[in-house]
C-alpha cells in the first residue's frame, strides 16, 4: 500500500514536471545558441542593438571588409526603385539601405526630367525607415542630417515592430529588410506582415547573412565568425557578448531553401534567392501577385 502510494505521488510529480517543461518549451525561442522565453527575446535583442548602435556601421565595415556596401547595392538594384514609389525598409534604423534607395530614385529622376509627361516625377517618393530600436533610428537621423537629407520629405522615420507593422494593407510598392529578419521572434509573422502591406505587384527583398555551401570555406568562415568577430567587437566597441550573439544568430537562421519556403508560405510568388560569396549572404525575393 505504501509502495503504491509512493509510486502514485512520484508519477503525479513527474507528470507535473513534464507538463511544466513542455509548457516552457512551447513558448521558448532561440537567442543565439540559448533558449529563452518568447516574451524575453525582443528585449534581449533590443539590448544588443542599443549597445551596438553607435558603432554599427563601423563594425559592418570591419566584419565584412566593406563588402556589405556592395551587398546592399545589389539589394537595391534588384528593387529597381522609381520616382513616386512608396517603400518600406524594415530594421533599417541607420538608414544605410534607405539612403541608397533615395539616391537611386533621384538618379532616375534626373535622367527622366526631360520627359515632362512622366507622371511619377511629380509624385513625392516616400521611403519609410522602420526600426524597433529608437537608438538605431537616432543614428540614422543623424546620418541623414550629415548627408544634407535632414529636411527631405522623402525619408520618414518610424519606430515599429516587424511582426506588427503600423501601415495599411496594400500601401507599399516595395519592402526591404537587411540583416534584420533573423533577429525577430517570429519570422513567419514578419513575412506575413510584409505581404500584407505590399501592393499587388510589390516586391519583397531580404538581405541576410546565411549558410556557406563550400566545405573548405565554411571552416574558414566558422573560425572567423566565432574567433575573430567577437574579439573585434570587444576591441572596437567594448562589447564581446553582443557580437557573439550576432554570429550565433546567423547559425540559427534557416538555410536558404527553407527560408525560401517560408516566404512562399507567407503568400509570395516567384520566390528565389541569390547567394553572394558562396552563401555568406543571400538575397531572397518574392512578389505579391
């Protein structure tokens, strides 16, 4: 009788522990290589970007050897910006992508100015720079002033969450997100939101650090990522942990094929991707038709 009672108590306690563990697991997500509660990830990621905001562009130059500039140029060339477009750049706080889009639009406008029948030339281009982190946005606004763009009506800075965008349905001609989507808690929600705000015919473009597909290069890349980048972060920005998270988050991001399927599942068509530097980064694209 005592043995049966003890067994019953143990079974009840074990079931309770199992239920609690399952509940924690069902509401957990990755933060680098760590598992954290979903409700905590946004704050943890926010802390990372608050810490790195002032050195963000400098560290991008150091970590990529300046290649991130070429990658962003490639992203913008795929977007094919045009005067009068309404564009949303998410996780774009420092303005790096938005400035390139506006520069391309102005270049197109200068070439087309001789054709007064072009109605798009008379419409105001609107490029919304959306970021969840106000510190990153402040860096972007400061850079805009330094570039003489502080008073332009074409750049609109907005604090917002990629998973719950404060923009109307079918309102944007284009959507870009560069080095940002791996940091959101629910990637699938961010993709659905991107599809929602785009107009019919609108293009989704994502530039993201991805997975190297050449074995020998992968070994070199892994060594560089885990041994060099955090050390540079500590030396330049005084912050090793934030850059340790950044390299870990890359490894937790879905491979190129799987991410392409996620984009298609969100409703996009003609989904494709282009690997750059053997997959160190990839540009995924899709259309809302």
